């Protein structure tokens, strides 16, 4: 059973999200909070699999709460799924750097919400296509980090660099297998090594590190 904490300052939206999650047989809401501080406290107490987190809230916002959850040893297994109104949200990059595992648009359909929770709980990262476009545009406008590239490059094999570039471009494991002519188990092994070597929580964090280190150029395949 996937356990979820819902954090949003709008009580009707929070209750609605909780009801949608509870409608699934394989997940349950173990707590609800109205701001980031309450959400962090509940995450420490309840140790959920997923924290569904709004960004803009009174008091402690979702960015700071996400950072605390990602850093605190009591919540190392919790994954944060950010709720965002894409057209008005400037915090995609900051939230990913803070440790968020993915983004879900508030306009998403109920089945998309439940699927997103399952994906995040499984340890995968998730970005809505529109959020991915914003993220790539943001990276395109940023200078690369030569220091990080120098640090990361010596630790990775050529094949791991290929896989990291593929992950950064949003390819699934099956697409990586086809593009790099390797088996599924080999692709998963390379990704596991990348997560360990780069100290990343999930694939979403690998994407951030890949762009920062210059492993992938936005707009290229």
C-alpha cells in the first residue's frame, strides 16, 4: 500500500486530492497539512512513500519543505511530488534542486494523479511534458558548470555517460535499450550506478545533474 501525505493550503483542493487518492485500492492518505512546516512534521512522523506538495503556501512554502524532506535522515525514503499551476509557477528548477522527484499539474485528470503517485513511489522521476519544456528552456539559458563536469566526468565510464545523456533527454529504459543496443537489465544497472556515483535520489535528479554538467545540450537528441 502506497502511503501519501497531501500538503496544500486550500482545504477544498486538499480534500479533493485526498479523496482521489483514497479511491485507489493500492494507496492511502495517512495525513494532510496546510503548509510546508506541517507537511515536514507529518513526513517525519508518518514516513510516507509520497508527499504531494503545493509550492505557494503561507508560512513555510513547498520549496523549503521539500528541501528539508530531502535532507532529513528521517524522511530519506519519502518522495516529493510537486503540485504546480504551470503558467504561473517560476519554481520548477528550484524545486528539483531542492530534491523534488517530479511535478504534476493541478489541471491533471484523476487517473494522471494516481499514476503519478505510483511512479514517484516506485523511485522513478516524473515531469509533465509542459514542465519538461520549461525546464529545458531554463537550462538552455544557464551557463554550464565546468567544475561539476570535471568532477563528474572522471567517475563515469563512456557507457554511463551515454546512458546519462539518454536519461537527460527523457528516454525511457526501453528507448535507452533500443538506442544504445543494450539489454533492459544492463540499462537498469547503468542507471543504478549513475544514481550511486552522482548521489542522486532518482532519475529526475539525474536530469538536473546531467544538464548542469553539460552531458546534454537542450534541443539535441
